[in-house]
């Protein structure tokens, strides 16, 4: 059965979560059709697919409904991101298919599919039998291995929509949020909360992130206060991430925050208050003042790096 994979990128780099989807697709299907709006051959050659459909704007896939309908004998795989939530709802309407999110395992059966979906902060894993010919699966980040094998030479198809965009928009200027590691891709995330007191105190968080090759994140109040950009806000109403290591510095651990970070493989909490609820969800906890602990960690890492060089 054909598998259609939606390619997600940021700063002209394909997200690791998309490579997870491509690897999974190649394991369970023998005909992979990838859809992207990246039109740079150097970048798209890393996509291990049989067919590569290039459109102008992936977030407006509904404009290509007539053109992509011929692939209706397919199922869909894409990472469980904000962008793909939008895209999956458009595909669901075009192909009249159900959408399943937070998928951590997926198999094709003779009669349909079997998948596992994680919910309630990873506390419930549901096994789901799907007895329909097709479905749209949103894959939870860091749930599947990335296979670096790239042995396919995809047929390139450039699609032009016959329809006009419903809304017209002119972009005057594009500003990159930052050129650091994307939050979705990061193996290590250093996140900080209101305990840091002011925007100026993020310098030490950024230094630590640089030393560890990590991305930075924050709690909701921090982005509401304008101390950090909204693109760093994690939690129930923000980005949901599952890095290998999540550092929570000066964050109390409210349930709404945990909803976005609870599936991190290891959680390290630094908080001055030994009763902070985050300690109940931590693998390692440091009780103390972030303004003493973070500089001490930075100094020790620097010493380690200097000793090695
Ligand atoms: C509908 C809804 C949705 C929400 N969605 C989200 C969401 O997506 N993401 C999110 O984060 N929140 C969300 N919230 C808010 C959430 O309930 C909490 O209010 C918020 O997470 C608290 O942020 P915080 O931990 O940074 O701040 P605080 O609760 O103020 O905690 C600050 C912490 O810093 C510690 N601290 C203080 N000084 C130091 C120091 N020097 N060193 C170390 N530690 C120190 C304190 O002990 C405290 O634990 C939502 C709330 C609602 C109602």
C-alpha cells in the first residue's frame, strides 16, 4: 500500500521527526510518496522516497485536492506537530479519513492497521485496531529509530494548483527566530521558568545550552511576560517535546507544563523549593538556587572541555 509522508522543515532543514516518519514508512510500505514545499535539490535528496511531490505551500495542501486525489489508495504518516495538525485536518476532509495522533507504534495488518497511541501525559498507552483501508497517523517525536539508508532515486513531480489561495498575503520580510537547534529536533533541552526572575537572566541558560548542544525552552508565563519568544513555550498550550534530556530550571511543574514535556526520556529538575511538584516527575533533582547551580555547571563543563583540549 502507498504511504504518503508529509515533509516538515525549519530554517531549510528537514526535521529529525520527519526522518523518523520516512524511516517508519520504508519499514512498513514499499511505495513511499513524500510531499514537500522545499524546492532545493540539495535538501530534498536526503528524502528516501519513491516519489517526491513538490508543491508551493505545504500548509495549504487543500489547494491541491484535485491533483492529490489520485493517490487516494494510500495511508498518511507525518510528525505530530502544530503544522501537521493543520495539514492532517485538510487531508482528512479531502480523503474523508480519520486522524490518529501521538502514535508510538504502527503496523500494517491484512485487515487494516494496528497502532499504539500515548495519552494523558504518557500515562495511558492505547492499542488501536483500525479496520479501514486507510488512516492519517501523527507520529510522536522520538518514538521511532532513524534509518540513515538512502537508496531510492525519487521521481520528482512539481504540482501547480489550479485554485487560487482563499486569502492573499504579501510577505515583506522574513525574520529567522534563531539559527540554533530546533526544539522539536533537540536531544537535550534546557528550559527555564519564572524562577529566573527576568529576561536578562537567560544568558546563563543560553550559555549552558551552547555548551551542551541543546535547545532552549520556557514555561508559558515566561513567554507571556515577553521574556522569551512564544516559539519556546512548551506545555499543554505550547509545543510538546520528548527529548532525551529535559532540564527544568526554576519551573514549578504545573500539570499544564508537564503535559508538554512528560515524555522526555530523562528529566532533571533544578528548583530552590524542595516541595516543588516537578520533583515528583524528575529522574534527578537538584534543590538549590539556579543562580548558583547553573554557573557552577557551566564552569565545570568548560573545565572539562579545556582539560580535554
Ligand atoms: C489552560 C491553561 C494552560 C496552560 N498551559 C501552559 C503551558 O502550556 N505551559 C506552561 O508552562 N504553563 C501553562 N499554564 C500555566 C501553568 O499552570 C503554570 O502557571 C506555569 O507553568 C508556571 O510557570 P513557572 O513554573 O515558570 O512559574 P511559577 O509557578 O511561578 O514557578 C517558579 C518556580 O521557580 C522556583 N524558583 C524561584 N526562584 C528560584 C531560584 N533562584 N532557583 C531555582 N528555582 C527557583 C520556584 O520555587 C517555583 O517552583 C497553563 C495554565 C492554564 C490555566
